C-alpha cells in the first residue's frame, strides 16, 4: 500500500456511466469543487439509462478542467487509479455491496459515499464518510484531502477490515461453518 502522504491528491470515481451510478452528481460535485482533481474511469452504456445519456455525461466530463476522464479502462488500470487515489467517491443512489469499496479498502483508500453504506460498515468501522448530500460530500472530500494522517488512519482500519471480513481465510471460515451446519 502506498502511504497517503505520497499519494497524488485526487478523488477516484470508477463505474459505468449509467443513470443509477449518478455520474451527473459527480459532475455537479466537480463543478462545485473546482480545486479538487478527479480521475474518472468508466465507459458509457445504454443499460438502465435513456438514449444519449452516456454521451452527454462524457461531454460534460471532458468540459471540466479538474476532471481527467479516462473512459473504459482495463480492470488493472482502474485498480491502480483507486490504489493511487486519496479517496474513492461513490455517487450511486442504491447498490448492494459495491466491489469498488472492497477494492479501495484492500489498498487502504478511504471511501466517500453519498448514500451507500452496506450494513453501515463505513460509519461503524470508520472506513470513510457517508455524506448524504452534495455539499456535505464536498466538505468531506476537502477535509480528507487536507489530512493525509486521517486518510492513513482510515487506511489501516480498511485493510484490517478486509483481512477480517473479506480475505481468503475469512471467506473459507464462513464456508466451513456453513458446511458444518449442513452436517449437524
């Protein structure tokens, strides 16, 4: 894991550019926070979005001077963007358990989520911030951006959480308990 004091100061946003992921909210945040740099990975799609939605989002992203839009990238590149970021931003309205959260936490990247907090894990364990509004998200982003020490503390908790709940050993233990339950 790269130490937060040595990471580039940008916010990663990684998702397909479809309506439920709310890239329009990302654009609004980027417009209202012109001093914050964003690196965006994800291509447009017609899935769960009206015709032309993705193209309009791409156009808006390209128009913002503080956004580096990379488009659809290989999974390895998306993971590197997350690993080098100061934080990951989630603007989705609803989702189960986003894979990007576990990806971020596995490399010690805090998550700032507008709404999504599966089982309240972000708040309970302190793995980032759940903002609830655009203005609060901007304040949370700025607060985390200004403190590499705070991001580092979150990184330690995030990696510990991954080891305890999502590692191979943790998952194997869950399966073993389930199998024992079937045979009792």
